[in-house]
C-alpha cells in the first residue's frame, strides 16, 4: 500500500491535511519507520509522488498494517452490534485479572460472545463474569462466569491499590475499588490524630472486609502502633488474615529508625456488636472505622466502649442516608456520643457519591472525647 513518509514531528500536520482531502486510508494505521520517520497510509485519491503538494516527502510501498480494534465491541459480529445498539454494556469493573459486567436481559444470551470479545481486547484479563446482583446476609455479588482465558474460573485474585497489594474475591467478599480515595482520606485523618497524640495509633476496624483501610494505614511508616480488626463473614476473614499478614511484613519504619512492634494485633471473626460485651476490649482504640453503610449509625453506640477514654479519638464511618434525613442523622450521631458521656470536638458529614435518587452515600468523621 502507498504511504507518505514524513518526519515524525510533522506527522500530525500531514495526517490532518490528508484527512481533510480524503487522502488518508482507513485500512491501515500510521507505521513507524527508521530514522525518525512515520509512514501515513494513502487512498487512491491522493496525488502521485512528486506532486508539489507533498513538499518533497517521498512515497513508499508498505504492507498493510492491520489496525488493532480499540474497543471490545469491534471483535463482535457487527450486524449484532447494530441490532442491540443501546443495550451493550458501557462500563465494567476490573478486580485484578477478573472483569465483572452487568448485562441487559436483551443481550444476556450473547454473554459468552461478549466475554470472548472482551478477552480478545483486554490481554490482562483472565476471567469474565456476569454480575447478577447481590445475595445473602453479607450482600455478596452473585457472579456467573462467562468465559475464561485458561479454563480457570477462580474469582480470587490480587489487586494493587495506592501502592499495596490485597487479595480480593468478588464472589465471596465485598470490595469496592471506587472507594480507594476514602482510604487515602482515612490515612490523612489518622496522620492528623497521630500528630496530635504524638504516638502511633491503635486502629479498630470491625467491618474490615479484606482490609483495604488497613492497607492504607499500615503502608504509612510509624502511623499504626496496633490494631483490632475483623469481619463477621468467614470468607472475608480468611482474606483479611492473608492481607494483614502480608501488610505487616512489608511495613517500613521511618528512615533511620527500626520498626516498632505492633501491639495489639488482634483479628476477630465475630459480630462487631458483640465486641464490647467483652470488657477486655474496652478502652483500647484511638481510631474507629464503621463501614456497614446500611447500619453504621445504629451500630455506633455498641462500638463506643472500644475507644480510649479521656483523650481525643476519631470515628470515621460510612452510611447510606435519605436526603431528607441528613440533619436528623447528624443529631442522632451527636446524641449517641453524649449518651455515652462524650463530647464532639469536630463533626463532618460529607457526600461521597449519590446512591439513589433520594439517598446519598455519606462519610461522617467525628473527633470526640469520652469521659470515664
Ligand atoms: C461494606 S463492607 C466494608 C468492607 C471494608 N471495610 C471495605 O471498605 O472494603 C462491610 C463488611 O462488614 C461485614 N459485616 C457485616 N455485618 C457485620 C457485623 N455485624 N459484624 C462484623 N462485620 C460485619 C461484611 O462481611 C463486610 O465485609
């Protein structure tokens, strides 16, 4: 195929010129040549070599470089693509080498073809699963494997977030990569509390899932002095233990300082509401995370005894709240703290994202002091 050879710095100018004149062929892409040159594929409408329009840039003959599709839909039957134009998934979620996609009912029967097209387009993906909604006590996603690159249908996989690794398994444990910014904010709040208390913190995360918040906290040198973490879901607990083990062993100290030992280092597979029934769990944490968005606010009261007395402590929690009840929920949280002989030093209630037309996913952060 005839190509125009141009210095690479001029490629965009010549591409624009050829495109507007209908001289640019869509059958091939731009090819890189030796000596800082690029080759632009030409249509039959383009003037012959030597025409003044080419400004002495030569023409060369190159085999057609087939353009690689830029979207998975381009690997599918194009008649089918047009037929269901509006129904194809516009987005998907990736956890490690597993891709999770919601399919409209109208195209569900093409699930395997969709999955194969996605595997063809995305070389780092091993397994494609359809998301059938949430199920069970722990609101875990019901996943149906559609196609695998190597017959392996295992949904357990490892992800990297903010510089730390985590084992996740979307078919057994809740995890949302979209909330990774919340973890960064938790770390930033913890750093402020650490500066105020002038010592590493004991963190309590009783709804830890696979432990992403602990990833953000333990990754920060000398921020955490100990932890009490857990999850009621035994599958989540198994991954949490694996992740904490890994995070603990790759902990770094501040430059020049040796690592201080963590104490406490407790992991509990237990209902968070029961933790404080055990007196030995009282008065232990500086920072409490409450992440059970449908129930967080109701659970605060049962968790307060876990916090240290007569000093500033922080609670960070996440809750799904009706727009019309925002004010009421703030008052409810404040009242819970006063009832436990506490005072609120700072309170913030911030929308993280919309949840439905009448609800928001909120983050509340409380700096409090509980008295004996
Ligand atoms: C929304 S997820 C949050 C997980 C994790 N903190 C994160 O950010 O990925 C809530 C977690 O709480 C656990 N859970 C539900 N009820 C619980 C309870 N009563 N006590 C302890 N954990 C519970 C679930 O298994 C789930 O892993």
